[in-house]
C-alpha cells in the first residue's frame, strides 16, 4: 500500500495536492478505487481509497483511522560526524528505516567533508527528502528530521547523559549502556577517521559513555547501521511482538473514535 504523510487529514474526504498528488498520478499511476495510507502529525494512520483524480489533485476517502504502531518506543537521535561523498545519503536512508527519530550532522576534527554554509543548507534539504522517502518506504508513523549541522561540543552538550559514543579504542558493550537509556538515547558515530581523544573527553564530560562495536573496525557508513540495529534489538524495537491495534474481527482496540 502506498504510504504518505500529512500534517492533518480531513475525514471523510481528504484532498491530496502538490508533490504527493503528482507521485500518485504520474509515478505510481494509481487509479480510482485503489488504496493508500496517510499518517498525520499525531502518528494516526488513515487508510483511504481513491475517490477521484482531477487535474493535479487526488480525492481520497478515509475508510479507517487508528494509531500507527510502527514507531519505536525508544527515541534515538543519531549524531553523525560528516562522512565524505554520498555516504551521508546512505546513512540517513538506512537509519530512518531502522527507526531513528532524529539525525544531527556533526562537524568533528577529522571530517574530510567541510561544506560551506550555502552547500550545507542544500545538503540538509536533500537529506530531509531522503528521510521522507525512507519513512514512506519503511512505513514509519512519523518522518525523522535531519537537523542543522552542529559542532562536536554543541552536540555533546545537547545530548548530555543520554549520549553513547562508539569508539574504536574500546568501551562498554551496548547492552550495558542501553539499560538506563530505554526512553532516549543519543548515538555518536565518527567520520572516516573516527574521533580525536579530546572529542571523546568532551562527550564524557557531559555525561556520555563509550561503547564498543567489537574488535573489528567498521567503516563510517557501516557503524551507525550496526549500532542502530543492536540498539533497536536491545530495546525491544526490532523483531519483537507489538501490541495489536485490532481484534480478531478487524475492529480497532486502541483509543476511541479516531475519525472525530
């Protein structure tokens, strides 16, 4: 089923315009009677059926609305040091698929990529589009946001004691560090050259802790994917049963009347 996002959904008949409508009409070539899903800003899922397509607008009738249970229960922010080339595109895409809630690009001493302000603004715009597309593909209940670039000390201060930094010179197993960070965790991953020891000390001075991903050194684009996969598993957000939102008759068993 095609998956879209909107700030709000007007039931029973919702009008889709702009890029989403163009995607439905031109790329997906959807027709009257086909189904799609729209998630609103409150993470409520609206199942719809296309009523009509006129010009560049799609009229969709809401057939059912209920909470979307696809979002992880742990709020994970990825503080990713800028990686060179198109590696950041890959990291953002896969991090969103795995369940990250927020991504913050970080400028560290060993970053090869050091774009100017104008270039960085364009990159943030592109990365947010990648996050949107990944959220649609993986059927997220919300679209993770890629925030503006931060310097390492600024990021360490923002993360505080929720921070876990993956460090190639060792640290505690992720399992030991996630136990007290079940609700919110900030994951720091270095660029191709890793972190300077002075940068690790800054993160630790704000309450963060060092984690290890094992004895092998992972590439800058591999480390966040490996760490996020482990974190999602350890916090029960990967490969575990979720609380059902429907009973055996297909009726909603969460919340009240979500059409209202």
